[in-house]
C-alpha cells in the first residue's frame, strides 16, 4: 500500500484556504443562533449554492442542471462515505495522487485499485477530483476515464472541492456514468472546520444523506449552512482566484515552479520531490504565503 507520508511539517505541504483578510473578517462577525429555528434555511442555502456556482466567469459548467437533487454535506467527505456505502460491493478506483481520504477509507474495508494500474472493469466505482488533487488542473486522463466508465456503466463521483479557487476548468457533467457531484467551501474560504459542503445527484435514492436532509427529518447543520450563505452572498466563486492570481505567478517565479489552474498551487520539478504524492508531479501549496492577512 502506497500511502504518502505525513508532509505537514514542510513549507508548501497540504492545501488550505488562503488567509484573505476580507473573508476572515466576515468569519469573525457573529452568527445568531436564531438560525437554528429557520426550517427552510438549509434548502434555501442549497438552492443559492447551486446558483452561486453558475455565476462563475472563470470556469465553464456543462450539464450541472441534470443534478436536480441537492443535499447538505459535512464538507465533501461525508458525501464520499455515502458513495462508498452505495457501491460497497464494487471495486473502488482513483488515480495516483488523489485525495488521501479515499485510500485511507478503502485500505481495510474495501477492494480497490489505482486507475493507473489496471483497466476499468464493469464492477468498479470511480472517484476523481476536478480540478485534480495532485495538480489543480484537469487530470490528463480525465476525459478518457469518463468515456471508459460511460461504456461500462461504471458509477463516478466527481469531487469539485477546489471550485472557488480555480480558473479555466471545464466541468463537463453530461456523462450518464456520473452519479454524484460534490462541492465544499473549505478551500476557498476559512471555514474548513465548519464543514460546509453539498452533494448533487440525478435521483433520490433515499440514502441516509437524503433522509436527514428531508423536511420533518432535517438534522443538517443550520448554523454552518447560515455561515455558508453569508460567504456566497459576499464573495463570488472567482473572488479568490482573481485576487491572488498575480501573487501566485510571482511566487511560482520565485520558486521556479509552473502555475496551476488552482490559485494556491505551483508544480515543481525533481528539486521538490519531497512533495511527491505518488505521481510525476510535485505539488506545492502556497496558501500560507499568498494571503493579505497579517
């Protein structure tokens, strides 16, 4: 099992929101607990979240309207767990360099294999991030993978957790094989510990995420949903990328790295192999250094 080592002590490791003074200032403003009594708050937030996504000018979404069912999710991770449960009898697949959560979840309880190592088979289930976790760009084999899954009717979850920090990404969600699309505000804004996410699907299969999102059984976190609503009301999905793109390019010039389509990343050569996550890419995250918050 190739589980990458802990790199949190390295200067450019991990990935988190940029310390932007305006978003942090908004976070510091108080949230009234009255929102806990607002029965329509979560549903309204989810509707507004989808509308917010569609306002991006830096990226293109195709087929988002096919996903008519939305559920509040504790970040994207809770939605991943539901996808695993829904496809528990299948073999899970992901590219090398993918978000480590999947591999940690699969290593003891599920059958899984890297997409890079074996062809896709009929009884597989696939998770792929867009932008891709290891580069902040679209994975070079992203389209080929989806076309293969389409032919074999293999279910796919598309993880869009970096949306809100990226540009020049086409999110083509028109494939029938895509069953789940997930989003989170954790990378764009300083709300990682609030766990604000959303899952979109084409059908209601009445799984547990649906159950506690439904009227009468709503156990979703209204407090964090209200916080999410505050952020999407005050900032566009292009705000972070537009504000920090020039800073990213300057930092890439200083470190002799290639700028990613995701604004906190630079892609380095073998001089940065300590950041390698199992691929040909060495991803550096500049989030600690790009912000304007003292």
